[in-house]
C-alpha cells in the first residue's frame, strides 16, 4: 500500500481538486481510499454526494471507534 498525503495550510491551492483527480486516475488499476480530514467535506461533494446524507464523520471513526461508512 502506498500513502499519498496532500496537506497544506494555504487555502484554495487545489488540494481537493488534485486529490479527487489523482484518486480517479489511480483507481483505473488500483484500489483507492480517500481520507478527507478537511471538515468542509469538499471531497464528498466533489464526488457527487449530498452532505445532508452524512450520518457520521471521521471524528466518529477515530473517537467513537465506529466503522467508516461507504459512500
Ligand atoms: N483546472 C482548473 N482551472 C481553474 N480553476 C480550477 C481548476 N481546478 C479547480 N479550480 C478551482 O480552484 C479553486 C480551488 O480548488 P480546490 O477547492 O481544489 O482547492 P483547495 O486547496 O482544496 O481549497 P480549500 O483550501 O478551500 O479546501 C476552486 O474554486 C476550484 O473550482
Ligand atoms: Mg479543499
């Protein structure tokens, strides 16, 4: 497994766009898991999901020990 992190504090520099496009390209022949630690949840929306459908967040996985949901 390879881990690719795309972190920077600066806003609006294409973190989310790079993440979703890179994941899309890699998913052509690899299994890809995106972990979005940005509490704006922009990856979820970028991939066509409704933010109102979110019942739990990364907080619940890390703190409440719940299994990650699939979207
Ligand atoms: N190819 C492109 N050409 C021009 N603008 C683009 C392109 N791709 C993305 N953008 C725009 O650039 C802006 C910043 O992109 P993005 O949301 O990926 O950055 P970010 O670093 O994740 O931002 P934030 O800090 O708000 O999370 C967005 O408004 C997006 O629509
Ligand atoms: Mg972003």
